[in-house]
C-alpha cells in the first residue's frame, strides 16, 4: 500500500523528485569541493574513530576497529581518493535519475 502511494500519488512523486535533486546537488557539491580543493584527508577522522573504541563504553564497535586498523588507516590514501569521487558520482547519479537506486546504494 505504501509503495503504491509513492508510485501513484503525483504530489508525493514531485516531493521525492525535489528531494532527490536536492540530495544529488548536495552530494555533488560536497564531492567537487573535496576534489577541487585538494585538501581532503580522512586520516584524522579515522584516527579519531579509533580513539573512541577505548574505555568502559566505547562508541566504536569491535568489528569497525578491526576494519580501521587493518584496512582503512594503512590505506588512507585510497580512501582519500574514493570518498570525494564517490560523493561526486553519487551526486551525479541522483541528479540524472537514471541510476538512482545504484546511487542510493553506494551513498549508503
């Protein structure tokens, strides 16, 4: 029933299209700002997340710590490339609309 409303109601379709274009523009500009500025560095974020894994009530789960220690931090240069280009491509996918499901998947 809910899916039918999303597909058949014209007002809901317009609202979702506006939301899709807005989110696409936001992702596109975020990615482009990182690519054009050349100042993006994920290492501080990754190390900060790793620091929150300690203590009595860690904010970061153990499986995420393993990912950070073994993949993300040693290969931070790869992530410094993938994040801005991923944001840019997700934004383009949402704006164009022909790859919306794929863009949403990779955006998640």
